[in-house]
């Protein structure tokens, strides 16, 4: 698999502004380079440049003095990272002990079992074996970095570390058992290890949810100082603001020319300069003073030519022992963790980004899940479909189904099926209602659309009107999970970047549906769809399908 390589050094990583790619999407398109990033990020940077005064363009890089401001004070990261780590460690110890005990009881019953072996060790009890395996398991977890004092990651990286630690333990136990001829019962291992793995993964998911609930209430937020060029710093800070569910709160910026007091909002001579709604705490040479003034526990360096590798190194030395984390943010956004691999070369941390995959075993597995899932869904939901069909027909005597032309894989059109939720003349009445749209710039939506029938409101609230799309899945036109199926009129307005949505089949559900549906802006809808196209995996599909059930019951954004 080919990769895009991005340097971890912000001074030389990527240009300050991207240029959109001009290649039309196809299943054999060119690699996903930084120049072909999702349109939302591109548009955001372009809009930001337009919104800032002409004098706010990053100046030419000049020799920069060492960061000043005295040593940064020691920062307590708060209950967030410490509380999460404490709960994870205690949970791991309890789960490992319970798994070992359950494995012994399952295999041998409640009586104490002893090993009979022709090897050097003849009378080891399973209590001793269980304690040894438990200690080795916990050591493996610690050595694989699962107990670092960090907030929970927004992806499955920490969960993969747990799986890797368990597999390493299984390999070590097998090797020791074979070398010393201890003859540990296979039933004991085959119960203990899977049970412990499931328990630790489940607890981490629970504590991650617990941490996100605290962040949603404004507790234990990660106070973050963003450093970089004006455009890159504000763009990154705005992304943190949009991803507020993961706890990063931008308390200020340090940017080129940040020492001047005529940046924005405050005006000339003001002590309250801001950029993009974020307070500017100083210039690049004021980072340490800004950390002391803001109480930031994390410093994130965005792409800029004015803060080179030497300055980053000196800043990392200055922050040693303070508890303040230093993070480098490359200019490539919306890339899932499973596509990223760090590899230091000549002292430079290179970030290898694998290309988006639209074929191979993953696609075969996705197709199989679609066909099997659609067939099972139609069988199980057939009574519901019959009841809804009768209700729709008896409501106004009109047709049961509504068919509409949508655009699918590689721009091919198809007829999408839904239960009819509006009156028969809904299309004719659309022009008169268009001015009252509650939707985004591209889609027409009304929270109280007068064209929706009584049974249609019930179906829309719980997304029951979309059940007939299972026929589209069986026909190979749609997938269970994918981008939202667009209208022909929408696709006619796509630019080259947004057209990447058509590189996979549209889905009955997807990131758009589980993230707010009609409440989202057009830009956010596009960003989510493009993120899915670039980073989809069988595991992410399963997560989205599980979240769909919760969203259907909550009916948030369904109108």
C-alpha cells in the first residue's frame, strides 16, 4: 500500500494554504495527497483568509529569539487524565483477577487443581499459575502504553493496544508452556484470555463515555494553547472548537505578529486582541509566558515557518517537568488513526499516511455484510413493513412507496425506495415552501413541513420510512453504511473535492445520520461524508450501525 509521508516538524511539514486538487474522482484515482484534502478544510482556510484584514497575512519568517517569559509553572492536568487512568488501572486489575478465577472455575470446578507434568515443575497449583499469568498480563498492558496519564483517545488506538498486549501475553504463555513442559490446560487459557480482553475493552469504552460526559458538562477540560501562523493556528483552534466533545478548550493563541494590538475586534491599542474569536496571548516568542498566564496544560504547534525545529526543541526542554504536554499538529486533517504510522528517519518524525482503500478484502467483507444484513433485515422487518404499508395506503389512498432518483457509486443514478411520508402533491408544493427552509445551503428541510402526513411524522421520527432502502442494498445500489445518497441537483453543484463522496456506495446510515442529520450545516455534512470515504473500515461500519439504533430512538435531527 502506497503512503503519503508528512514530516512531524511543523516548520517544514506542509504549506500554509492548500490548493484543491483538480482530478475528477474515479475508482482508480490518484493517491490522496495533501492537495486533495476534503473541501471543508479548504473552504475554511479560504474563508478565513478573506475574513482577516490584509495586514493579517503571515509575515515572512525572520530569525526568532529563544522563547522567553521564564520557566513555565508546573501544571496539574486535573482530574481528567488522572481520574481516567486511575479507573482504567483499577478496572484492569479487577478484570484480570476475575478472568483468571473464572477460567480456573470453568475448567476445573471449585476444587483446587494441580498440574501433573513430566517436566521440572511437578506440583504447581493453578492459583500460582493464575497469579503469574495475571502479573504478566498487567506488565504487558503497562509496557504497551495503555496506562499513560493521557485523556482517552477519540479512536480505537488505545483499544488496539489492549488487544496487542493480550496477544503478546498469549504468545509468551504458549512459549513458556512448551519450553518448560508445564502443560497449562488449554480450556483455562481459552476462557481466561478472551474473557479478560472483552472486560478490559468494555471498561475502557465505559470510562471513555464517562470522561466525555464530564467534558460535556465543562469539567476537566484540556486547556490548550495553539501556536503557529495566523491562518493555521485559527484553523486548528476552530477544529478543536467543533470537536468540543473530546475536551480540548482553546484558551489562547500565540501567532506571528501577535505582539501587535491591532489584530481584530480589539482595535488599535487594545489589550484584548483576538483572531477568529480566540484571544491572542502573544507572539511566537511569548509561548512560555502565555502558558504561565493562561494555565494551559497542552501546547499545540500548528504549521508555520516562523517556529522551526530548533525552537520546538528548546520549548520542549523548557516544558520538561511542568506537566504541560507539547503536541505537533501537521496540516493534514480528517485522517483516521489506523491510516497513520510514525517512523523516525534521521531524527525527523515522519508521519506515513496510507492511501484511502476502495477495493480488496475490506470491500469484499463490506459487500458480504451488506447482502446478508439486508436479507436478514427484510425478513425480520417484514411484519413492520406490512403494517406501515397498510397505514400509508389507508391514510390518503395514495401510493405506498416514494421513489426518487439519487446518485450512487461513480456517479451512476438509481431509484431509491422509501415509504411515502408526504402528501401526493408534495413536489408541486415545494416551490412555495422553499423560502421557509430550516435546512442547510444545499438541502431543503422544514421542522414542521405541512406536506408531511400523520403517519409520515411517526415514520420520520424513527427513520422507519427508510426501511425499503434494504431493497436498494440487495440490488447493489446502496450499502448499509456510507455517505448520504445525494440528489442529482446536489451533484450538479459539487466541486472536485466534494465529488469524492461518490467513490463509495451511499448508505442507509452513516456519519451524517448519527451526528445530527438535518441539524448539520452543509459544510459539516460534507466533512463527515468525506471523512467516511477516506477512512472507512469494517469496524467503523459496525460502530456506526450500533450508534444508529440510539439515534433512531432519540429522533434527534429527524424532520
